[in-house]
C-alpha cells in the first residue's frame, strides 16, 4: 500500500468522514480519493477546491502576508469541508475532507488530519531527499 492510499484510508476513518481526497492544487488533479456519493461527486468537488486554495494564496501574496495556510474550513448546514495543505513535500498538495456535522467532532478531525498530514510528509519519497544535483550533505560555503 502506498503513502497516498494509507493516508486516505486513515483520513476516511476519522469520525464523521464522508469523503476524502488528496489533490494537487496547482493542476487540480485528484491523486486519490475515498467516499462520496451520487449526490456528492468528489471528482468535481475536490479539484474545484483547488481554486479556493489558489485564490487564498493570491490574496495572501497581494496583502504581503508571510504566513502559510494551515487549513481552510467551509461550514455548511450539514457538513464541514476541511482543506488541509500538505507541508513538508515539494508538491502542492492538500487533503480535502468532508465531514457529516452531526457525527463529527471538528476539533478532533482537525487534529487527526494534522497528524495524517505530518505522517504523509515524513514518509513521502521526496521528504528530506536531496534535490537532483545536490549532495545529501552539501559542503559549507566559504
């Protein structure tokens, strides 16, 4: 089982989880998903939220904010939509988690997704790997 599958399985087991995906917010491509329904097309919703992330990053840049997005929460009548940027990798990815409000504990879901994100980043093939043409222990510049 690869890192994406393992992370999706873990996120799908968060209490109240209805659907989850890992999405590249630069391209909008979904790398993997779990859940959804005929009434909730995850293949439409997940890439659509790439626009949300890109727009927020553009606004932050225009405002001169030198911060990073931890997560974005969209609250609906019966659902929470949680977007969590995956940090610690060279890729522009986010988790998109849809929760049933009646079943979910939002604080615990945010904590659980943070832990899953950290594990994903630590086990990602590019995490901590040297870039092409870069020594693992580069010589100190003088």
